[in-house]
């Protein structure tokens, strides 16, 4: 399988840096992974905080993987035992074919504890502090209020598949987390959306693109515009209600 081959190459290239642990989260950890469609979301714990030399070596490692199938979907954030406990700290990350820094969110941390897949070394509960429910809930509400709600107003974004997909799926996942205290997969989130009042034709479109078999014809400009309007008209009030209910 291309996924297994890529992970094997990645782990072999990372071994000279003596990783303490490598974990998969997201779809690969939750069992919702679809080869060629899903991202490969990884966390690696290195023995020490990343230096400029570490960044150079990691950039070289990822550059050497660029010829591998699915390499563009592999994302990895690099922590260390000294930095792993700080949810606000920004860590060196490879994603979208570049190095930058970002934090490991409470959702990702909870995913690792709930269904993280150990690819190498110690398990998440040996290194990663647990995420209390109030911390998780606070982050989920803040993400909906401060990231997704303002972006609903930016009409041009919602003509893109990725915004429609992730906007709806993230809202459904947020709702279930706040309501029931559990994390769900993207596929489960799609199944929740009709009961949450999401427009049926948009949910069907997302499900077919993400989980359907075979190629689909390119959407028409008319449908892309209609889908954007339907999604924005739904998400704005839905997010407002969710935030008001759990703030």
C-alpha cells in the first residue's frame, strides 16, 4: 500500500534524529482514513526542542520524500518531552510542503489519547498530559466563534470544496463534542448533519465527493454559487446558536 510505504520511508528517515515517539491522529488514527484523499496527520516527539539544525535536517527529510506517492498529504508536528505539555506552544511543523510553526490543539491532544495510533516508541498517555473537558469545550467554542464564524462572511471562500467540507464537518463535530463530550470521525459528522438541519443537497454533495466511488464531473458555476449560499446561510445562524448555548 502506498500509505504504508510512505510511512516506512518517513520513519526510516526520522530514525537518525532518535525520536521518542511517533503517533498518527486524525483519520489515520480514527479508522476513517481513505488512501489518496485523507491527510496523513502525524506527531513526532524528538529528544530535544528543535534547533535550526534540526529544522534543516527535517526539511531535507521531507524534501527527499517528495517523489513518493501521497507525500503531499503527509503532515507532521515535532514536539519534545520538554515542550509537549504546553498547549499554547507553537512547534515546528511540516505541512503543505513547507516548514512553519503551529500549536497542537486540545482537539488533536484528545484525539491522541482517544484513538492515537502508535507508529514508533511510547504511547501518547506516557508523554502527553490529558485534556480536561472544560479545556476541550472552551477551545471548540472559541474555534467556532473566532475562526469559523468570521469566515462565514467571506463569500469567496465558500466556492471552494475544502471550505464547504470542513466548515460543515467541523461544526457537526463541535456540536457532538459539546453535547456528548466525545470526538467523532468526519464520516460520523456527515451522518449527524441532516439532524442538525444542514441543507440536504449540500451534505449529499460533500458525502459523494469524500466517500463516493469513482471520479465526478466538475461542478457547474451555478451549483458552486448555490452551494456556497446554502452553506453560509446555514452555518452562520447555526454557529451563533451553538456558541450562545455553550459559552
